[in-house]
C-alpha cells in the first residue's frame, strides 16, 4: 500500500486555498467595479464624497491596525507615507469629481489605461527592463479608448471637462503607485493603508472645504458613503491582500482587466446609462490591449533576466 507523499497530501489543501484566493479576487473586482456607480448614485459633489469616504475609511483601517497588530500608526510611518498619501487624496478627489461630470464608461476606461503609463515610467524611473511589444498593444488600447470617447450617445452624460478630470486622476493614480512602491518593503499592508488614508483625509479636507461643498452631505448620500468606505476602501483591499497569498500577482493583474467592463454593466443597470455598439468595439479593444500590456510587462525581454521589484506596477484604479 502506497503512502501519499507530503506534496500529494497538501495538494488538495493548496487547491482549496487558491480557490478561496480567486474567490476573494473576484469579490475585490466586483466591489471596485461598483465604485463609480455608487459615487453617482450618492448625488453629492465629488470633493464632499471623497472627504467623508476617506474619513470613514481612515477610522476602519485604524481599527484594523489596532486589532491585528495591537498598536497605533506611528509618526515615522506617517512621514514615510506623506507623498503617497497626498497624491492618493488628490486622486480620489479628482476621480470622484470627474465621474460626476462624465459617464461611467468614459471614467472607467480612461482610468484603465494606467498600466500603459506605468510600464514606460517604470523603465525610466526604476531602470526596469521593458518589453517593447507591450507598448504596441498599448496603442491598441488607446485606439479603443478613442472609439469610446468620440462615439458617446447624443443624450449621454459624458463631458470633455469630466474626461479631462479623469485623465488627471489617472496620472495621479500612476504617481501614487510609483511613490508608494517602497512602502511595501518597509511597512505592513495595514500600516500602509492606515497612514495613506489618514494623510489623504487631511489632504482632501481643504479641497472639500474651499469648494464650498463640505456641508452638502444628505441623508440620501450616507448609505452610499458607508458602502464605498466598507466595500472599496476596506473589504476590496483586504480581499486582494488575501488573494496574493495563493494567486500570482500577474493573474491578479489580468483579472482586474475585467473591472471597467463590469462597471459599465452596473451603470447600465442602475444608472440607465446607454452605450453605442461602436463603443462596445472600443471597449473590447481597450480590454484586449490592456490584457496584452499586463501580460507582456510581466515577462522579461528575450535574453533578459527578470528583476525583482516590489509591488505591482499594473494595478487598476480603485475607488
């Protein structure tokens, strides 16, 4: 009678853990994809939504840090997270403002092109080896985005002002990812998110105050603020951290490509936003090109050795 080896005995347990990791990743994508629709359903100005969302998320991550590591955030950790926290606060404010001035489709698919910026930026700033084929597929995504932006329905809610704000949000998100990479090697995920959310809240406060919208919170908006803070600001991040234990980062990045398409589905169901057939073609091109960019950017060029790099340079925007 043969005795199962250690690897054979542990294989079912590993498969079960990976299945749970994939399930957690799908949950994160689901929550993130709902973000834009929740912001629009709240019906309050973007800076106001951003401030109260950040305030509640800060409280949640402070509680998580206290419960898991039995401590509070330190001044040293806040100093390390200063620049990423400021940029993150600007990103959330810009995205929440832009999504109230344009369609969910435009906001999500503009934001989805962040990896196309990060791949060459990583090569310039961190001397990362770049697979030039990834840039060619980036052009495919840009072509698809043009089909989405220039073929909006006549009765749609998209505006070029909103589109421009979302472009600024995309660049600020890329800046956040680039400036926060070093934190992964120095701080726990709980500490990073606690510090970043705290600094972001302070950053967003004057923006919401000076815009004159800080007191425009309504009873109708309160459940949406809570949903956004719990679902996207807390649970979705936790799901991704859990998934990273068993699901390769490359797989996580590729799965996230589905996020903008799913967001458009929610906008159609809950906001009655329509899309034209030619826009569907453009969305397909964005997703195909983005999937190729993510895949190729994780492979070293022919003859090159892969370099170890902290973090993931291909994460899509979160709300």
